């Protein structure tokens, strides 16, 4: 495909423009992300259609689909912190180009999600916890939010059960110590509650909710969500004084762990990128703009190689057969995925370029120094 690549500000932040490399990449998911999110190809573009078909036929995609559990028996109540948790695998597949109606096994799993919902509207999962050695069906916000997000991503937003879950999601937003956001709500059956103070917001739960709501064009509480996004961003700006329990902002936060699904620099940027009013226009705040630029600079310094590609530096076990599951060579998918995220902040290129990540303070336990060799530092 002879594609004319136009100049874009985000590419100037990298040591090289990765788009030509990505277009020549033989990894179907990387090519699909490049065409869809870096080159804005229309849905009816023949190249994009062919890339989508290649994703569905790819052995790596089929292997991930084979990992999908039987929601009735194989999931775990605390599985939200595992890349093998069914909603996390579905989000990964969606990031790679799998969509609504593409696979019968995916659709069957989505149907199973819809079959398990408590009276409040929260979706439930089945498993044990420290509070209950006997498996039970119940809900934690980090479970129901993850389930709701993938149901919305795979075209189920207008299903009555999802509509009820979204209503409850909005109702669960609270005035926390840090500001309007989502706290950790005790398990609906066992009473188990995650770590941290009851009055504090939960970073992971909040990002899940904000991403979900941002995917709804008809969402009627956009301003309330924007305020919650400010609270999420505040966790970064206040990191030296108010580290959320178990959610630090040091080197581990700044280094993306693949496949990415948990709270880190990618998760926070992916979320706030959906609320550009944080830094744009009359509603934009100078401090928020600075904070986002700092995060963009950290994303680059801790994850991109000197040529503009991404070689994973931290990986979960069980994905070694995928380019994003190894640390030896650049990953097409990881490069395309992070480049697509970086592109959303194109208007912040000059701001990010002015950030010296070596001078940024970090939360307790972090040094503020990038983990890359000096010749890789941007």
C-alpha cells in the first residue's frame, strides 16, 4: 500500500517515526491498529477490511480466544488483577481488532456476563476470596466495571442489563477524600473490600468507569465524569504527598506491563485522553495540562526505544508466543498501541518535549529516574 504519511507532532517526540515500520510489519494486529488508529482508514477501506480479516485468522488471535474461560466455572472473584480475567482478555482482543459479532465464543461469553447481575444492576462473578473460601456469585466494582466496559465495547450498550449496570455505575460515583470518583465498595455478598481507606477513591475502579462512560456518545453526565477524570489525574500530581494504597507512581507505574490492563501510565493516559477538556479549550486547566504532558513524557522515556519502536520491558507470564509477551525485540502490536495513544496528545507535543523526566519527583520508593540507558532517554 502506497500511503503518504503526513507530518504529525507526536512523531517528533520519538527518535524515529514508527509508522513505515508498522506498515511493513507482518503482525496482523499491529497492521490493523496502524491503519485504524494511526492512519484513520475508513471502515470500508479495502486495506482495513483485509487487516481485520487477517486478525481474525491469525494464530495468535485464535490462541487468545482459546484462553477465554467458561464464566460459569473458571473465573475468580479476585481475577480482575490477572491478565487471564475474562474481561481483561476481551479488552485485549478488542484492542487487537476483534469486534462485535466476530467470534461465536466471544459472543457466548458476553451472553454469560449478562446472565449474572445482582438486584442493584452490578454484574457479578463467581469465586472465592479471603472473606469466603466457599465460591459465591457477587460483585466488586473492579469486576462489574470491567465487565460493563467490555459489554459496551462489543456492542451491548443498549441491552437492558447493561443500561441498568451503567445507571448503577453513575450512582456509585461518590465524593471521596481526593474528589468525585469511585471508591472501593464492599463485595455484595461477603462484605470483602479491597485495600485502602474507605473514604479514598480507587484508581483502577475509577479508570474503568471513566473509560466505559466515555464510550457512550449519549452519556448525559459528561461534566460529572470530567470532574472524576480530574480526580484520577490528581493522583499523579499529588503523588509525593498522597500515594493511593498499593497504587504508586514510580518506575513500575511508568513502565507498561504487557498485556496492559492494570493501573499504570498507559491506563491513566488512555483514560484521560478521552476527556480532552482537561487540557483543551476554556475548560482546560494549566496544571492539568502540565500533568498530562509529564505523563506523556514518561510514557516515551520508559517505553519507547531510540528508533520509535517499543520493546516490552515488563511482561506477564503466559503470553510468550505474542510479540508483546517477550522482551528481546520490538513488538509491532506494542508499538502501534502506544503510538496510537501518543497520537491522541498530538497537541501536547511541545509541552511534553519541555519535560525533563529525570527531574520529576516520584512517590515513595521511586527515584524519578527513567529505567532506560542514557542514550535512550528523551
